[in-house]
C-alpha cells in the first residue's frame, strides 16, 4: 500500500536531492571530460595508443582494437590513467557512475517514510548497475 | 555573438557555410578531390565528406574528431527540433557514413544518449515532469534488460546486428509517422499494480497554470513492455525515448509532459547499465566519443533556442525521411550490399 502524500505539484524532497546531485555530477563530469580531452589531443600527456594509430583501428571490431592497440578491457584502464587517452576515462566513468551515486540517498529517504517497496527497488537498481559496472558478467568481445 | 539576434535564414546560412568549410578542410586533409556543386544542407555536406573519406587510409587523425564534432552539433539541433533523442539519429547515421566499426558507434551512441539524459534530468525532476515514482520500477526492468541487450549485441555477428538495427530504425520512423500521443490521457481507475506502487503524481503546467494530477493504468503490461525496450536500447546503443514515450503515455496513461520528462530521465538509468557493458568491453574510444558528446550537447542548446522559430513539423518529416534512409543503409550493410 502506498503512503503517497497529497499532491501539490512540487517535487518530493528525495527527488530534489537526486536532481541536485545529478546537476553537479553531470556538469562536473562533462567539464572534466573536456579538460582531459584537451590534455589528450594537445599531447600534454602521451597516449597509450598513438593518435595516428587509432584511425587504423576504429574501423575494426573491438577485439582487434584491444589486441592491436594493447588496450586493457574492464577496469584495466585504471593502471594507465596517467596516459593521455585513458585520462579521459575519469570524466566518462563519473558520468556513467552518477546514477549509482544519486540512487544511494533514496534508500534511507524511502525507508524513513515507510516505503519499503521503493527502498528495495532503489537498492536493487544500485546492485544491477554495480554488477554492470564491475565487468564481472560476460565474456570477451567479438 | 548572440544567436537570438540572427534571423533564421541567416542562422541556416551560417550552418551551411560552416558545413561547406568543414567539408573543404576534411577533403584538404585527406588529399581527396572535391567535386563542385553545393549540397542542400550542412548535414548532407558533412555526411558526404564522411563517405568520401571512409576509404582514405592517409587521413590525419584530427580530421574525424573535427568532422564528428560538427556533425553531432547539427545532429543535436535537428534532434531537438524533431523531438527525438540524439542517440536514435547518431547510431544509424554515424555507422552509415563514418568509418567507425559498429561496436564503437554503439558505445559512443550510448554515451551520447546518457550525457544528454543526465544533463536534462535535474530540470525535469525539479519541475516534476520526470517522476521518480514512475521511473523507479520501470528503470529497474529496463536497465536489467539493457545489460542483456548489450551482451546480445556484442555476441551476435555484426551483420546480424546491422540487419536488426536497420529494421528497428525503419520501425521507429514508421512509429514517429503514425503515433498520436495524447496530452492528457483519460485514466478512470488506477489498476492494482499502479496503486500498490503509488504510481501517481501531479505537476504544475506552466502553460495553463493548472495543477495536473495523473495516475497510471495498464501498469503491468506497460512494465512488461520495458523488457523489450531495455533489450533494444542495450543491443543497438540507441537510447529508447522513441519507445518509452508511447508506452508511458498511450499505454500507461501518463500525461504527455510526464511521459516525455520521465522517458528522458529514464534514459539516464537504462543507458547507464548498457554503457558500463560497452565501457568494460573497450567499445568507448575517447578520440571519437568525446567530440560526439560535446557536439551533440552544444547542438541541443542551440536547438532549444531555435525551437521557437523553426517549423518542427517539416523537420520531423525530414528526420523520418533520414531515418528511413539510414535504416535502409543499415539493412543493406547487414546484407553485405
């Protein structure tokens, strides 16, 4: 049974919290991505895969790109974060991780209101996204 | 320079001119001979440049990111004016006209759709056009299935995925042509599932100043539809606004503004799960993904400003035409033609 309060047309407090977290995380991630990209293409940090090699690889299946470019999959990029191309993954991962972070405050907020179903839904979503992010499911690319 | 101060023809001329200039730069860098005659619009110019450069191994590395940035900028404008997500245009067009393998196009397509959805999310949530109560159950189903779709897309042979992509894109074009969304669907009685999940809410409509209350019906069949939507989003890297909105609006009875807002917000969750799969598989190449994201987001901002003056109906039909063309091209690629 739902404990939904009478509607006023205003967003619920947990929805506003989610929105605020998303706003700062998203724009922060995009700004970071832009900065790291400039560092990358201007050659301030040497890339792992040389820039002029990439156009020869991006028309091939991902398996060829990983093999020929000696590119790690999964979280292997973390070890190479000091190199121009992999530096970009900080911003990309921040964008891809924002939803997980934004979901966390939903659990105590729903539990406080006695909405156990929604707290469970939020927890399940975090677990699904963490499984996807972990890279523990699935084999290699073709 | 403020875009508002320019007339619409001047803006269009500016885009066309920029397209021609970029095409010239791309052709110069590749050493390819350019043919005379101006193309009808900037998108066609860039696509033509892309097609011409496709088989040129000696192209400088910076050419493609620059072409992609400009292409996605225009795509962002068109997507906003046509009322579709960027991903649904990005994947078929970039895979059709650029030399990137479909694996990387889908990876970048998901990042493009994800970035757009994340940026739109805060405003939609605060205005209550996106509802967490509606989104949470739907998102759990769609994002779980998007992971399955992503793996399916990675496991199947590229030509099979191309074929399915072509068929899906053509289906989307027909859906855009025929679907008639309803601003305020009549929901006389909320069903048991919708009631149990508290899938209802209200928003203040700024155009009328009224408080619009809503509730869902046919909730279970609607939720089941998100299994298919999630799989397709993950498999093709398309985003899935084109499917979310009709299901939320026509099937489940959410008002159009809530359906559109919640759909956009939903993409930020659904695409996150699929994006992680593509990221972990190495399908995101920053050199091409980041100009795509930045170009599309900048284009979306300009598109929103142009929205007041442009003729969305014409652009919508143009996009439907482009999708049919791109879908046909993907089908032909899948068939090895």
